[in-house]
C-alpha cells in the first residue's frame, strides 16, 4: 500500500492547476463528477487515517500531505463553482469535504509541537504549517455556504471543535469564530441555539478527556466569543451565558484530566463529583449518569463501599416504580436486560443494599429494604421476594447489635498556595478516615500526589503570604463530629451500638478546639485561665456521602471561657461514666480494666484533684463577685458535680460484682475514697438520684437514661432554670412490713423478674431497682418529689421522714444538665439511705397484686 500511495503522490506532484481543471472538465456529466469527488474524498480520508508510512519517515509523510493538500484545495474550488447553488447543492458531498479537511488538519504527522525544535524548524522551513493553510480553507468554505449552514448544525459542530482544539494559536483565532456563526445562524432561524449548545457540550467532554484542549484554549474561546456576541445585541445575553457555561465545563474537564491517570484516585473522585454536579445543574441527565458510574467504579476499586452505595442511590432516586422505559443509557452489560424503570431501580437497590452491607452501614441498608418490602407487599404482591428482603433486613438489625463497628476519625485538610489545582487551591476539606486509620498514615496518603508540598505545623489559618505564594502548603488536623440532635433518641435508654452510629454518621458540622492561656498564670491551677478557641466547620454535604470528603462551606470561631470549659469537661466525664456502666450492664463479659481506671481516676484524691481545682478556681467569693454573670453556669457546674455521685455509685457497684480477689484491696480502697467524696459532695451540692430503666424483655438489663442538654449550655453566662414536673395526687401509703435479710433478697429477685409475684415489696429499696412498667404515666411518677402532697392533704409517712431529714427538698425534675431523677438540696447532715415516694410504692403494689 505504501508503494501505491507513493506512486499516487508522485502523479499528483506532476499536476498543476491547469491539469486539475482539464481533468475536472473531462467528466461527461455532473453525476459522474460527483461520484469521482465522493470516492476521492473517501480515499484520501482513508489513507490519512491509516498512516501508511512509519512515523519516523517524516519526509515521505510531508510529501504525501503536501500533494493531498494541493488536491483538496483544487477540489474545494470545484465544489464552490459547481455544487453550491440551490439547484446543484449536494449536502453529502460538502459534508465529506469538511470531514476530510478536518481529518487532514488533525492527523498526527502534522502536529508540529510533538517534534523536537530542530525537526520542527526544518519542517516549517521546507513545507510550512499546512494546518494553517487547510484551516483557512475550511473557514472560507464554511462562510461560502450562506443559508445552507443550518443543514450542517449540529453535524459539523464536532469536527469544527476538533479542529479548533489543535494547539496552534493562529489556527484557533481564525476558526473559533465559526462557532459564533453557527450560533447566529441557528438563533435567527429558531430563536435559540440549543442544538448547537447541546452538541458542543457533549463533544467537549469526550475531546478534552481524550487529551485535547488546554488553559489557553479556554481563554481564547471565552474572549473571542464574548467579543462576537457583544457586536450582536440579540445574542449578547444568551451568548454570555453560553460562554460562561462552556468555560465552567472546560475548567472542570481540565481538572479532571490532570488527575485522571494519577495512582492516587482521591482527587479523580473530587473532579468526577464536580463534573456530575455540573451536568446535574444544567440538566444533562445522560452525562450526569455517565459520571455517576465512573465515580462508583472508582469507589469500588478502593473498597469505598459506602460511598459507592450513595453514588448508585443518586441514579436510583431518578427512577420511578413504573413500567416506563429507561430514558438514559446505563453503563454495563446487565443494563441490556433491564428495560423498564422498575426493573432497573430494583436491580440498583439490591446492589446498593450489598454495598451498604459491605460498608457496615446497616441502618441505611434497612431503609432500602423497607422500600423494597413495600413494593413487594403492596404493589407487585411478590411474597417470595418479600420474605427474602425481610430476612435480609432482620440480619441487618442483628448485625447492628452484635458486630463491632469502630467509629471513623475525621480530619480537616487545607490546601494553601497557588501551586495547587483550582479545585483544591486555598480550600479546606473535611475527610472521613478509614477504619483504624492513624493520622500519620492518612497524612502520608494525602501527601503522596504532592511530593513537594510543605506540611504546616500550626493549626491556625495561614496568612496571605502562604495563600498567595506559588508553592504548596498542606495543613492537617483531627476534628470532632458534632452529633445532630435527634428528638427520637432523647430521654430513652438505647443500646450504645445504636447511638454510636449517629455520633459519627450523617454529620455536617465539625469542631476543633485549641486551648490557650489568658490572664495571670496560676501554676497550681491550670483550669483558672484555660480558655478554648473553638472553630466550627460546616461541610457542603453530610458525611458519609458520595465522597469520603467534602469542602468546608462556612467556619465560625467562638471563645470558650474556663468556666464553660469546666462544664463541658464535667459533662463529657459523666457521659463516659454512664457509657461504661451501660456497656457492662449490656455485656457482663467485658474486661473490667477500663472501668477500674476510669473510676479510680475520679474518686482517688491522689489521682483526681479536678473537683478541688474547679472549686478553687470558680466557687470562691472573689470570683463570684468579679463575674456575677457566671452565676448560672456556676450552679450548672455544681449540679454536674452532684450528678456524678450516683453515676460513680453505680459504677463502683458493678465493679464490686466483677472484681477479682487479687484486686479486692484496690476496690476497697476505691470504695473508701468514694464514700469520703460522696459525703463531701452531697453535703455541699445536694443529693441526686439517677433514674434506671428495667426492660422486662428477656435478656435486656437495666440501664441509665441521661440526655445531656447541650443546647442549654450558655456561653453568655445565662442563669439556669429548673423545669419542674407537676406531681400527681399521692395515694395513702400501705403499711411497711418488716422482713429478714433473706426475705429482702428474695423480693429483689422477684423484682428482677418480668413476672410479678404476690409478695409486697420493701419500700426501702432504691427506685433504681424497680422494673420499668409499660405504663408511661407510672414511669413518670418515679420522677416525682418525695414531698408531693397526698390526696387527703396529709403528708405520707415516707415523705415526712424525708422531710425531717432534709431541711428543704427540690421537686424531681430534668436538671439543667439534662439528667433525669430526683434532686435534693444540699445539707450539712450526712445523707440518709435513698428512698422512693409513697406514690411510687403504692402504684407498684397495685401492679404487683394485679
């Protein structure tokens, strides 16, 4: 074939302009001439595409291209002279010419930028840049079409775009205005240029992804088309919108291409999301779905199953439970058998459930199972599939309670400096770490695509000298997720496996706390001037989502005073104690060491010291006089200290049940310290009694129910308020029988059972030992004050005893710190054994007898 091409090139080189004219005129009829031109255009295009000579045969390639260019230009003259008028116009012939000319211009052997400087200069000196010559010819042929241009829209948009993307500035400047002429032609005929716009957006995606286009092209395209549109008032506004749209798409496509082939696909995922969001905004569903599946494949290749599930869910949400056909094509061979939207949505849902299962997001899988079950039960009546999906759902509930799920860490990452791509430059992101991933490992993975980036050691936002510098600076630190308030979880005894999920998932707000000193330094008490600078971050979307990271859209910084910091510290300590208690109640096989260290660190004066330092820093008269606005928060801190006592008591009780003989002295020492601590705290800050919930279902132990009311933590020093509950009438108490120790133990065993015996119970037992009845009103009555008046106006016996021991009692309520249970005022006398109200006892007896 190379010999044939060489011979043809030799023949063409011997022909001049007169030879071409004579040859054309020799055809006896117009149809025969048209057939000759058709076959010649197809032949030339075929030879150009095959590159019959090796790439290093530069001279032979250039000679062939020179002769082909002369022939194409002579045939272009024949087209304008004989096939342009209305009666003689041949659309297919002209179409073949344009495709041949563009193929010639874009062939590999003419792309001079790929050659060495010496070879490039040699080619230019001998043959010139043939791309500019054929480009000018294409431009002139296009403008000669006149009213026929509309017939080439949108068919010629792609070839013209391919030509303008060739990296030669003068060629771009001479051919980009063809786009405006296309816009103007379609707008004058139809009132818009939507067909042109759709086609150029579609073709830009594939061309840029294939390696064509650059920043210079984007700037030229923008400036040339804006200038053309401003000269035509009817296209000024729509033209400006179109140019902005194409510029935004080009920016995202260039970013995507820059990181597409990186070994670390982290940034490829970000650019993919930028593109699919762009196509969603401009309502190009086919392109949107195309990038959804690209993103899904990236996630699955990195075992990001949760993110892969959320990505597929975006497509599933576009579909309906109907028999309509699928509007947009779906990548993958399985889609050939999914003709209706119902079939495709069901297949997607099953795949999503599998991904959520692999990602341990069983709560999300359950939501999808419920929607499928609704379809099987109420719409298609497929009970076999209903049975299957309900069994899968049941397994997910079991996994939530039985399978360990470590909570992921979250990291704030800032990319500062002009050296980063535009989608990262001077932005902060929140990243969701992998299971058990250390920050050091995360940072190493983060820095691998940027080996020359410098890691900032400070967590403060950098100055302008960093953000405007040409270098690359990365800042990374751990942040804490701010759990969203969920009303349905508040005030309930819920297993820790359930609540922990919501502490680290579906989170959009994060915080970072930086301690600093302010005011005179007290070496004996660091709490007195320990201020906290807390920065709150809000991401564009909740995590987890279709990415393992999202950009921060807003930040807010507040200053936490030492007193407010002490309140938060006490709140978290109490939460930790309660969490450990409930964990041991739910799973008696847990090791005791973490509970031992936690309790001993609080009750042992040699270790603790926290209470005393708070008292020294905030409870002294000089501080109260100097900061009268902190009175409410001081009372809140006292309240938290008081509430810690019943929590510690329950923890030490559990510790005593599980402690081994070799640790018994350690436990007894801890008990002694705790009794001293309890006497001190209850005498100064009052007595608090926790509420315990006893689940009558088999195998479900009791647990503490406490909901910290974070919203009521005032940063302005507002005074706390107690919300009292209205006490119901108290029936007359029954006489209290005397019992032996064995009898009391037997009664306690009966109370632990969910089948009540006929015996009357000992009213001296703590309310925490009572089982939780199903009647909500009865449960609430456990919260009532001991001093509630009876129905006949007489004070019950138990109430009078309590009143005699305590000078004043506060009604049971939800405390400002969020605890539930009874609150008694402080007394200098040692606290009496805990009792419950006669109202509770009487109701309990009625239920027992029933």
